C-alpha cells in the first residue's frame, strides 16, 4: 500500500525529538522481524507511548499499525493522520469487525500494535493484561513482540499538565524483547498472557534499573513508581483513581469525552475466535 503519510509523520516526530533534545536509547531492535506479521505488545504509561514503541521498529524498516479507538479517527486533526498511516479503528460496538481488520493486516505481513493494559497505568507499573493480543497472534499465526518504554510518562501522561512536552533533555528508553511464539503452544490464552506479562516485567525492570535520570527533588518524584521510592500512586491507589474516573465519565453525553489522540486499545475478540 502507498505510504504517503507515515514517513513524513516520522520525520516530523524526529525533528520534535531533536528540538526537545530527548535522550532516546533503543535496545533489542534485532528482535524485530524483518518481514512477516507480528503483534507488538507495549506497556502504557504515557500518551506518546505508541510513537516510541513504533520507533523501535524503524531500524528493521517496519511500520506499525496501531489499534486505536474509533473516536480518534473522527477527530478533525488526528483522523486524517490515523487513516493515512493505515492504523486500525476499534469500535467497541463492532468488536468482531475490528478484530477481523487486525487479523487481515497481520496475515498481509503487517505489524499490529496493541496495549493489553487497555488504558494508561497511573502507577507506571504493569496493570492486568487482557488476553486479546495473544488470541489475535494465535489466530493469525504470528508471534507476539514485547516492547517496553520508560520515560514517556515525563512527557505527557494522564492526570499531569502538558508542560512536560516542553521539557528538554528527558531520557526515553525503549526495549524490544524476543518474539514469543504463541502459535504452537497449546496452553490457554490467559496462561500465555501471564507469561507475556512476566517477560515484559523483566524487560521493564532492566530498563528502569539502567535509566539515567533520577528525580531532581521530592516535587519531581511523581513519575517514579512507589515501589522504587517515588510518589506515583500505588497500583491499588491507581485502580481507585481509574474507577472514580470511569464513574465520572459514565454520565458524560460527549461521545469524545473518553478519547485521547494517542490512546490505543485492543478490540474485543470475536467470541467465535476465543475458543
């Protein structure tokens, strides 16, 4: 397919990275398949995660088709860009159709990106994973590619002011793990999902340990998980905040109220494919 939009967007992002003097490190790029389909599975700690997770595939010459909420495709600015980059809309009212679009892309040899946590983790720890990514990879006959990012929460994340996008010199670390074959393992999808999360936790631990930046003072420790001595919410506190936000939004009449321009999600798989 013609790629008239994706390359210029990548070039624009690189210019922005240079303007912000971001200290980007990427490891494990040799694990990205040079050809064929794969389901890229990423952790979700900030709105720019999809940009940096996709960046990890650039050395292999691969473009990632991220799954994003359908409302993002209706936005006057993000919509044309998302369609032009051939990302995949997820309409929860038509989950089976979205799932099929992703399968078709995988079978054409595309890399499809999903965030199995579904929403940004306010604790910056891994949340519970949904099993859709593993089911999708199994149905398409492709591997799962684990990718973790760290530092993106300092740029723009849920519940924090956007001024982080003006901060210069922020370190952003990206790590790609070895592809995980889920097509020949007869284990239930949820058990494989648990293994996938364990692999990603090990990747994330390594990235966090090697991360070069530390909070300047107590007021700057918000981006560090409580487990590591920071003041980010604990997973339990984050879950309570998420529940409160869901309750508040449940009464909203604005169909775009729950959207954000970089939030990606996985579809509800076709029940017939769940096995």
